[in-house]
C-alpha cells in the first residue's frame, strides 16, 4: 500500500531513549536529524508535533502502553507515516510481542519507517521476507540485549547485597553525610553534614517538632546531594527515623555497614520524642499553655482532658474539661479542674524527690522488650525450620508457604514493637527525673523554662488520670506499676504514696497532718 493512496499524509517523528544520562548526550539530536534528512530526501514535511519518550524503557512496552508512543498510536490515521530511528526504539519486548504490535499498527494503514536500516513497513509488505526477517531479528536482538544486561545487573546486585550483609560497605549511593574515599576504598564522614544531622537530633530532643526544625533550617543549605533539594518536614521526619545514622544499611537492615554519627541513646530518645509528639495537636504558639497535653485522662470515661478558657465579669478562668463531654461523646460530669491549681500541684509533686525516687525505683524498663525479643526468637526459629524443609524444592507445599508468610508477617510486627519499646526505654524515667531535679530545681514555675519542663514530663510521666468526682488524680510514671495518688482536701492537693511504700506511711501521715505534703493554693 502506497501511503499517498490514503487520505492522511502526516509524517510524525518518534524518539526514545531509556536512561537519564542519555538526556545529556547526542541521542535526541541524532534521532531528530535522521527524521529531517528522510523528509528532505522524500519531499515530505515533518509535522510540528513530535513525540519523545525521555528515559522510558521499551523492554516491557511502557512507551507503547502509557508513553508518548502510545499517545501517537492513538492519534495517527490511515496514510500517516511514523519515522523511528531503529527497531529497538520501537520496542525491546520479546520479538513476538514487538512484531505483533507492529502488525496491529500497520494494519490500520499507518506506515512505519526505520531510518537506520531504511526498512519501510506497511500493511502490504509486512509478510515480505525482505521486511519480515530483518525486522524480526532486529526485535530479537534488541530484547536479547536487554535480557543479557538485566542478568548481569542482577548478578552484580546480588554480589553487592551479599557483601553488604557481611557488614562491608560498597561503593554506590550513600547517606548524604557520607562520601566514598577512593584511596581508602570505604565511606567517610562529611564532618559539616554530620554535625548538622546531630544538631537536628539535638533540636528534636529539646522538644522541637519537625515543622519547628524546618523553620530553623530554612537558611541552612540542605544536606541532600540533589541540586533541587530543600528542607521539608517529610525529609526531616525520615532523617530522624533513619537507622543509617547508627551505621545501618537500611535497605538490607544490616547493622555496622557505615560509620555511625549518632549514638543509639540519642536516636531512640528522638524516636520517643517523635512518638510522644503525635499527641500534641495544639499550635506551636500555644504549646506551653497546657503543660500536660496528651497526658491527661478522665477517670470516668477515659477521654482526654483539655485546657478550656472562659471569660466572665472581665476575668479569664481556665479549667481542665473532659473532651468526651465537650464533644458529646460521654455522659461524665461537666465539672472542671482549675488549671493553675492543678499545674502548681504537679510542679510541687516533682519537687518531692524522695517520693518520686521511691516510685521510680520500682520501674522495669526491659520486661516488655525482653518478652518481645523472646517471642521474636521463637518466630525466627520456626521460620528457619520451614526454610530448611522447603530448601531446594521447586514447588514447595502450599501450606508450608502460607505458614512461612504468616511467620514473616509476625516477625515484622514483633520487630516494630521492639523498636517502640527501645524508644520508650531510651531515656530511663529515673535519669530523666534526676536531670529535671538537678537542672531545673527551684525554677519549675519560671515561665522561661516551661518548654523544658513540658518535655521532661513526657520522659517521666506515662499518663495522669483525673477523677473530678472524687477530687483526686493518679500519676502513672513510666515503667512503674505503682501510681502516685493525689487527693484534694482542706489543705489543698495532697500527695499520697501508694501501698508500695507502706514503711513511709507513718512519716507521710505525720507530714500530711502538719500540712507539709500539701500544696496551699
């Protein structure tokens, strides 16, 4: 079929290359020039609209299924011509798939010209041996080249993975604070970038959220190697959770591959801070208004207590109210707790060093982590047994494969739980309290240190249950099973030790009677 017999006479150029580096080379200019030369020799005019797939692979037909070639094939009509440099630009699929797509196209009356070989393919000559054979073998060679390249890459990547699993770094993509030292043949730390990463962790430990950290970093060059990189909350959050700072190769979950730039204590402490900040839903400007956001619970319904202000007679009154009652989700009392009195009571409790140390001395940090690690070891043992049974089997039993998948899912879940427990135990509550008592003793009521006290509370206190009916509250410290009970009597809020410290009850009762363990408001 002569294309001039058809109604349409458009000539379109299609160009493709599969890798990003080819964008910088001569591929586009060369393909474009070939199309222009063909039009000049044949007295045809090239359409203004060109179709180009930049960095799109033709191995699985992505260019034809969803790329520029696909758009072109939907638009062309009978009598149109498509100019392509060579058969491998058209497709690198298997020869049968490539030829099938080519036949479907020319059957619509479209002519395809492969400029490098000069082969013209149309409906009338598709089965001509002079067209079919060279086109088929070109398709076969294009696909075979990709298969061979893919095999070599897989082999190289497998070798790299094995090397990484053995704890040895390989040259390639590195965390942004590392660079490859060619003479030493190993990654080395970029001091300036590592210092910036440590500063980000320090800001997190100070209580800064990712948005606050982002604002502080706006005038600081980003550590990413990308020229288009900017600081954003997603990158900062990912950085604070990335075990690469501990020296891990995170893709293979292998420890000790890279130099560590942050200690485990700092990393897990930051993880704990991030976890706690999920409960902080107030704007930064009001972050210190309520020192206990996320810690307070209603003893009647379990909902959180929130700070609520109201004005009357020209004065402002601030109370702690049940969020469940405010939203109509519970039928508990509408009675509120005077916020200033409650805050003063808690700050006074923190100054009772003997009482706090007694409560914290019974804390057990690793009991839950030990339990999870025990379960993890058992799951790994079972998975290893199944792997031993199916090793070398071409078609392993379906039930064994399903059980192995369940065990692997359970293993991932237990590892996630272990990470959470590590984060909780990163700053032992006793140590956090001693820091608070040493660094901020006598200053807890100072407005200038409110942010520090607020953050320290989250390292010490797990939750505070307020019973507005009984005029009492209980403070549950991290890792401790014995809460500190606090009641309101004629003296004010009174700190009552739990039965764990029965030996101190006589001394406590004497002090309480004398008003020494009270907070006069």
